[in-house]
C-alpha cells in the first residue's frame, strides 16, 4: 500500500458525499492491475498522481458506485 496524496473532499462531492478521509492510497494489487492492463502507464504517469488528484481538470462519475474518472491534461 502506498500513500499517494490528499484530496479536497469538497471538489469530489460531485461523485459522493460519503468520503470519509482526504488521504488517498493505492494498493499493491491496483498497481499490478495498472501495470498488466495498461502497459507503461504506471511508469509514465504515476509521478503525476498526487497533482492529478489534488487539482483535476475533470471529475467524471464512473459506472461503479463511489467511483470516478479523474482527468488532467499533462503536457
């Protein structure tokens, strides 16, 4: 389990009001999933993860409860 950063819960209320912490972690299982299903994405984008979560350009509701797609333009 790795600590990624903190979020502003106010801006994520568009997905759910039921956010109990502002701390974001990623499990080893999710890291492995990313590496297997999205080759090179983890290595290329993980260094931006904290910034993406703290300052997203878009937050879109996903098809699973309490889940979102967080988008940010990285140049």
